[in-house]
C-alpha cells in the first residue's frame, strides 16, 4: 500500500486528490491531509518510512510560493511531489534543486499525479510535461559527459538501485557512486547543481543526454 499526505489549503483539491488515490491501482492511501506546511510540520509528520510521498502545493493564503517550507519538508527526508498552479521554468528548477522529486502543474490532473506518486513510491524519476518545458527553457550551459558517464547515468535512471546498475554494467557500487559524483560535480561546475535524482533526470533530458523514450 502506497501511503501519502496532502498539503494544500483548498479543501476541493484535497478531496479531489483523495478520490483519485482511492480509485488508483494499486490503491494509494491518504494517511493525512493538512491545510498548510506549518500544520503538517507541527503535527510531526510521519517518518520517512511511514509515508511514500507528500503532495505539496506552493501557495497558501494567497501568499507567494513558499519554497522555504518545501526545503524543510525535503530536508526531513520526505519525497515531495509539488502540485502547483505555477509553471514558470525558474520556479520548477528551484523546487527540483531544493529536493522535490517531481513538479506537476494542477492542469496536468489525475493521470500525471497518480503516475508521479507511483514513481515516488518506487524511487523512480517521473518527468511531467511541466518539468520537460522548464528544462528545455534552460540556458545553453550543458556539461560534457563521457560515453561511460552517460551509460551509467542512463542505467541509474532506468533501475531502482545502484546495486542493479553495478550488476548490469559489471562494475562495483562504489564505481557507480564515483561516476554519479563526477556527473554532479560537472553540473555544479557550470552553475546547475542537481542534488536529487529528479533534478538530474530533468537536466539530462534538457541537455539531450537522454530522451524520454529511454526512461
């Protein structure tokens, strides 16, 4: 059973997401819903092992998008699926850099949200149309990866663990980590850090290192 929490100040959104989850296959249990991040955090929020994902809006009480709350929730070990009305590329990229695993526009609806939650529970990347557009709008500052680095990166995107990557490519897990650290360092060197797997997926697609069909 996949278990999530919803953090959104609109009861209609919370009820709608709850209904979508109840009808999903496999079913997704909404363990809790909260009207704002402060309430979620004050409640202690279940441990990372208790929740598979958090569906998080960015705007509460008509204020500007609250990225500080997103950062705090991600730092506590939660896998956050941002579900927002905002689609500005810079905001999408900022959320990914803060640790969100996926960014969805509310116009993308049930199909994408359920797929993103299943991916989050399985520790897989999920590229939404909003994320794809945000990455394609980024500047021309792509790092240069070797053929082997790209091979390791793609294998990691396509599997659930580094151990499987190591087995598939006949290398050690330590070598997989070395390649991934080297790739992250290259992105950081051009000012486009990718601290999460979702951010790295988005960067790699935008840079033409992989295609969506390869995921």
